[in-house]
C-alpha cells in the first residue's frame, strides 16, 4: 500500500500477465499523494501463491481475490481500478458486478477479447514459457527471457528501466539451484489451451457482455501498435458510452507507467472523477 493507509480515496492497480506491480511504480507514486494506492499481486505472481493447475487461473478467481483485498482494506469513499492487460480483464469483472468498484475504471490497452492478429505472439510467448518451465541456468538467461516479453515501448521506458524490471522479475531457486521468473509457468498452459480452442485465456466471461454491464466512467489508454485495434475500440465505445480514449503514438502492448506522457493522462482523469 502506498500513500496514507487512512485515506478513504483509493486506487487499486492490477498488473498484467507475468508482470510485477513494480512495472507501475511511476503511476503509483504519482497517485499516492492524493490516494491510497493498493497494488496486489494476482495469483501465480510472486509473492502470491501458485495454484495447483493452469486451468485454475481464471479471471473470476483473480477478481474474487481482489474483492477480498477490497473488503480487507475498505470501506472507501472513492475507489478506482487501473487494470493493465490481464489486470484490465479483472477490472472489468469487478466493475461489472454490483460491488464496491463503483467510481472509475482505467483499462490499459485491453479489450473484451484478444484480437486474432495478436494470437500468434501470445501463443509464441506461452509456448516458450511451457518449454522452459521458466527455469534457467544463469541469471542473464532468465533476464533475457523476461526482456523478450517487453514489446515495443519506444519513449515510454528507458533501457535502464527495462533492465531494472528484468532484474526484479527473476528469482534464484535455492532448492533447484536455478534461476526462474516471478510467475508460475502454468499460467502459460491456460493461454495455450484456450487459444487452441479459439477462446479467451483464463476463461474470461463474454467480455462484451461484461463491458455492457459497466456503468461507471471508463478510460482506455492504448498504444497505436497495441492490442486494442481500431475496430475493437469502435465497438467498445458503442458498447460503453461512458468510455474515454487516449492514444499513445509509437507504442506497443501495453504502455508502461514510467513516463509523464503515460502517467499524467491517467492521473488527471482519475482526479477528475473524484
């Protein structure tokens, strides 16, 4: 938790698949002077526990875990959720329910479905995770594997920042005397299985139905080379009339919160909803 623990105005920041909350530290620090900022780790991402099987990782399970955090940390006078990629699916689950997430939702380059044009890249990542089980002989090999998932961020993240993320997201396993990543490789099993069936990873409910149920103001941040294609964005706005859009040029999936041009639009929009 960042900021005052007694602050009744809060923002929950939910990280993406295989990410750590550390990747959003820039946004978290920017918000912490005005909000209590809560950054839970989703199941299968250190330090949270791993689940027994890959198909146990579902957006419904992630959402239930976050609801438990909300119940523990609340009540709140104001509560917003920022969801990055996978975290955005979880945020949609929460916002579509009649629960305490009733004020604002930020989606960082995530749509109700994964566009088919993005399936090959996601499949390649998942197959790589499965084949290695995220175990490496050297720290450098593990860091290079993490770096391979960074995508195109252009000006949004410096080489120094990316190197810092890579260092923080690998762990030495004393029992096996190997380096590993900060996430459970079984998360990739779920991705592979569902993409082969032509469905959404993590048993995401019908995303369009979820989006249609969301009544709170929503802000979509996206890169012009990211996951939310123009056709998806058009349908999202028609499905959710209270949605605002903000485009970042020359950026892939998802924009990283370590540059004022990514942080400020989200910060200012959340402040405007209080």
